[in-house]
């Protein structure tokens, strides 16, 4: 469990930067070279490499060097782990909001002089 939490922490830290999110968006369309990833970004190639290192450390991206070209690709399993965590949090919050809605509806009904809910007396 702790290992899974650390992986999520690293992933969300990696995704907190707009340049890294831009790289992820590009890599979702398919593998590409580091220089191709750097092209639309207003930063030096060494800065792009540092961002890629953060993405690789988080498990979101992996790269391989063939000859003089380093090609990067997305790691879909890592994104699925983040998606699963977000969905779990959404479910928790939806349940809490449903309960709050039920409570508030009961309060409104009581204020109107109606019974809060139907049931046996």
C-alpha cells in the first residue's frame, strides 16, 4: 500500500507541471523523439531532458536510445493507476454528496411541516 501511495505521489508531482503535461499529451498520440517533444516548448533541450527524467521516475514515460535518437513513449498502466485512484475518490465524494442531499431534503421537509421520510411509526 505504501509503495502504491509513493507511486501516486510521484505521478501527481510529475503531472503538476504544465510542460510535463504537454509532453504527456503529445506522447498519448504515440512515441516520439526527445527533440520532437522539445520543439513546441519554450525551453532548452537539457531542461526538456530534466522534465523527462521526472516523468520516467514517476513511471508515466519510458524511453530507449537507439543510435543517437532517444524515443519516448507513454506507460499506459501508470495512467490507469491514476485514473483508478481518481475514480475511487469521485465515488467516495458522490456518496457523501448523496447523503448530504438526502439530509438537506429531510431538513426542507421538516421545515415545511412534512415528515422527513416515509416509514413505520
